[in-house]
C-alpha cells in the first residue's frame, strides 16, 4: 500500500526524483555509519581493551613487600593510570578506573608500602625513591593479551 503524497512531498519527488521515504532511509544508514566511525576514532575500539596485569612486589633478596599499593602510569599520553593493593604475600592485580586490567603498553611504576615502620609482619621498609614515578626507576610492559607474571623488585631503605 503506497501512501498518498502531500503537496510538499510531491514537489520534493518532482524536484529531486527521490521519494522522501527512500531519502530518509539512506540518511539513517549514513548516520549509523558516521556514528560507528566516530566511536572507533574516539578510542572505543580495541585500544580501550583492558588486559589482565598481575604479579608480585619483592625486595631484591626475594622477600615479598607485604601491604601497600602499586601505581602505574603510561610512558605515553595515550594510556590511563592504574592501581592495585599489594597483599601481605606481595601479590597484586591492577585495575583501571575500577575495572580489572590495564591497556597494553609500557608503564612507569611507583610502590607505596603500608606505613607501619618496624612492624615485624611487614619486614624492612621500601626505599623512598620507589614511591615516586620519576625516581623509582621501575618500568614494565603489558602486551596485548595481558601479563600475570610481573615481578616488581624494590630496594630496602637504608
């Protein structure tokens, strides 16, 4: 059943040779493709994918750093920072903005232990330089697919 065109629609058909319904359908298809392109260009594609990243924080002798946090920030401006709590056994699992995992890339690391100085459960203190990204000297890479065997080695405070 074909709708009866109004005078305006009839003049549009005469002027363009295209029925308004066909033009609107084409515009909707174009809008969908444009929106999909914008989403991909704005970073909603695979570069936003979070990959698992986990490991251990230890002293050079292999003893775990018990408690605190590990923070990472990307070496380039395209990534996002991530954080994890360090368990008493030194293990951590990184999260980005409350979501488990990190983007693939190279990261600079800062380790901030719990501040319970001299408590026997926590062992030696971590050298203060490891608490700052620029001074820690620690970096690692998380490839696409993730990495769950990261080992972050820190020095004990003097």
